[in-house]
């Protein structure tokens, strides 16, 4: 083959076979869409949606409608403020923030000089009053003897007058002597009347009383009791067991009655305040079980509790400035109602909670036998302390001792307060 023929054959364009597309002249649009595959995908999506809806319905039917939950819940408890009842200068502080204190443990001491002087003055006044009351009993005995003597004088004067009256009728004595005898009898009777009145007056001061129960002694004892309590209260003790918080008192401070010095938080007396929406409270009752999860420990620790009470008003109703919806610019807002949940002590010892911690609560609504609101008052106090009763008992013991020391060993019976 010649070079010319080879050149001509190369230059001629190659003819494509009819019905065949040249790969270099048409773009590649990919695989053609399959209507069958698309239909299967749509059916699968519809099935998934139906299954999800069925799952939501079954969840609501068997679980959701029997449970109400919220994460607007916080740990709350008692903050027992330590406040003095008397004025004083702080000389020592025996507990600081975070320290654990037992009920009755000393927390703060005041300078006892002023209260000791006042108590000694009241003690002297009580002893003096007891002796004065003893003098009243002695006065009664003296007036009784005086009345008896005046009665003898009256009898003597009456007999003398009767004898002279007989003599005067026979002319043996003059009328003047008879008149003198009559005057003597009158004077004796007047003296008897005066002595009887004095006896009655002094008897009224002690009638139906004993030394210890006499009004003057009781008044002096009350004054001593007040001074004794002031002295005892110059030492501030913990009314409950718990942890110290918010200490503000300093050594050397001159504090007035009612000034907050510190707080004691009993962590075994805490509860949960959960703020549920008003739309969640229709089936909530007192006594329903609750499951609590604290943000501090996460879902690894679960607490159990029960609904103790449902609030009697929303938070906005008890706010400092309640909402006034009578204005024209009114927007409905779903209100929240506080629900108090009492914690069971099972996990509190191992996993203690602190006041103010965030929690999530879930209330089981299956039990509908409880009340929405409490129907009867409590028979026993929720919280109480007896540390101050001991102070009063000490005062009474000292008063009884003072009365016994200043009253006679025998004679008038002594009684207590």
C-alpha cells in the first residue's frame, strides 16, 4: 500500500454504526432510574413512620400516661438560723462552715460578765423575798397572840363592869365609878376589834399559800429565772444536728438579739421541690411513688420518694409582684405548681444531697387513692428540739435550792414552781 492511500484512509472520518451512540459525543447520565426501587423505598419509609407512631402510642398507653416528669426540681431543706436572744460580745466560735455539729453542741459563747452580775442580783432578791414572806407568817402568829390577849382584856373588863353595875344599883359605888368601868370595857372591845382587823389584814397576805407559792416569792423567782436564762443563753448551742453554713459572726463582735450568726443545715431533713406544669397535675395524688435522679451523681444513682404535698398556689401567685392579667396585653403562660417530694433515706447516707442541687423527678400515677390536698392536721410536730427545755429545768432546780436555803427547816411546807 502506498503512502498516499494510507494518508487518505486516515483522514476520512469513521462512520458510526446506525443505532449506536458514540461514547465521546454524548455525556454519561448514569444509570436510569428504577421506579420499582423507588416504590419500595417509599413503602419502607411509610412502614417506619407507622411503626414509630405505633411505638409512641404503645408507650403512651402502657407507660407515658401513668408517669409525669420534670427537670425543674431542686433539693430543699431546713436552714436553722442561729440567732442570739440576748445582747453580748462574742468571745469564742467553736464551729465553721462545713463542720458537722451535734444537737446541743456549743457554737458561740458570749462574755458572761454582765449576765452573771444580773443573775447574782436576782438571786439575792429572791433570797430576800423568801425571808420577807417568812416574816409575814410570823406577823400572823404575833397578831393571833395579840387577839387572844385582847379577848382576855375584854372578858376582864366585862366582868368588872357587871360587878360594878350590881354595886351601883345598891348604892355601894358612885355612878362616876360605874361610868369609868363602862369606858374600860369599851376601850378593851375597840382594842380587840383593831387587833382582829390587823390579824385579818396580815392573814390575807399569806392565806392559802406556802412560802414557795407566795406571790412575792413567785415574782422574785420569775425574775431570777429570766436572769438565769439570759446567762444560759449567752452560750449558743445547736438546736439540731447538721452542717454549719453561712457563718458571719466574728470574735469580738457585739451582737444584738435576732442577729443571724450562722445556719445549721440538717441534711437528713431534706426534700425535693418539683415545679410541675399545671397540665401535669390532673392525676397527681399525695402518696404516689417518685423516682429521683440528681445531676450531681447522674443516672448511676437513683433515689426513691413519695409525693408529700401539692402546693396551694403557683409561684407567680406568691411572688412579690403578682401578675395583673386584667390589662389588655395578656398572654397566656402555662403556670407551674410546686410539689413537695419526701425522700426515702436509703441512698442519702451513701450519696448525700445538698440544698439547691438540680434533680429530675418522675412520678408514678398508677395509684389514684390518695388525696389532692391534705384533709386533716398533723398529730405530731414535723420538727422539734428540746435543748432549751434543759435550760429551764436548771433554772427551776436553782430556784428550789435558794428557797430551801432561806426558808425554815421545819414549819411552813415548801413547794416547787
